[in-house]
C-alpha cells in the first residue's frame, strides 16, 4: 500500500472516531424526549446557547470530519476497484460481508440523510411552521423558547418520515458495524486474537445506535395509532400541514 492510501486510511479512521463519538452523544441527547418535554427542551436550549466559538467551532469541526471521511472513503473505494482484477471479484464477494461490500452505498445514503435531517429539524426548511412552536417549558428563566419536544413529535407523526428515519438508522447500524471494526484494524488495535470480540463489540454498538435512534419515531407512530400511551401530548402544536 502506498503512503497516500495509508494516509487516507488513517484519516478515515480518525474522522470515524469523531463521528462515532458524536453519534453516541447525539443519541443520548435525543433520548431525553423519553424523559419529557422539559428535559429535551432544556437540553436543546442549552446547546443552542453555547458560546458562539464553541457552538460554531464544533459544528465546523464536525462538518470537516464528515467531508474528509466521505472524500477519503470515495477515493479509497475508487483505488481498490482500479487495483482489483475483475476475475477476483467473485472470490472477494464470498469472503466479505454485505456491510463491507456496501460501505460506499450506505455511506452515501448516510450523507444524504444528514442533509435531510439538518433541513428537517435543524434548519427547519422542510416544515417552516416548526419555527412557530414556542413554549416556556424547559426555559431557564420562564421566557419563550423553541418547543423542540413538540417539533419532534410533529415530525415523526408523519408516517413516511418515521419509516424513512428507521430505515436510515438500520443502514447506519450496518455501516457502523463494519466501520468501527475496520477502524480498530487501521489503527493497529485488532489482532487475530481480538478480531472476533472487536467485531462483536462493533456489531453491538451498531444495534445500540439503531435502537436508540429508532425508538422515538416508533413510539410516536405507535401512540398516533393508539398502540401505546407513553409520551406527553402537545395538542394541536404537534400537527403539521403536508
């Protein structure tokens, strides 16, 4: 392997560590929806009101990590295809799992999902009416703040969006299962002795992320159709115009 390819592998692994950590923290924050409106609104308000250098510095850093991860992944996939004789493709397919063979595809879909997610809940360009959802619940001083709880429930009450999120979280799960394992290998932490255990840990991490992110849209849809009653209701503020 040439120095350029090795550097790209290290960049992928290092940015992967950052993104794996971010996904876990983001999931933990989202799960505060299960605690209630006050918890998630207070959490979201605290994040949005971090000092500007910290808030925008972390956002820029994450954006750079995503772009570096995506670009190096594309370059490595292209290099691997050019270097591999077509006669060996059947043998490679036999040895590699689905997640390994489809890392480029799942990664591309994840990139598209990130754009959609930002437009949906962060920039709120898909449903501008989310900007009008206000409440004092979770406010540190009693003033009106954005009602993130109502926004999340409104977003996931749209069946197609909830299904889309769950499917994307499954793809993220499979991407992480292979990616985390490969990350250990690239950084030299995966020996043959530890290979099975690390692969199992990576797979478990992927499924934990899937469950943690999927439980909210699943519960919102289940409550919408009267199957459960475990989330606070937010009345007409949870409706959106489609």
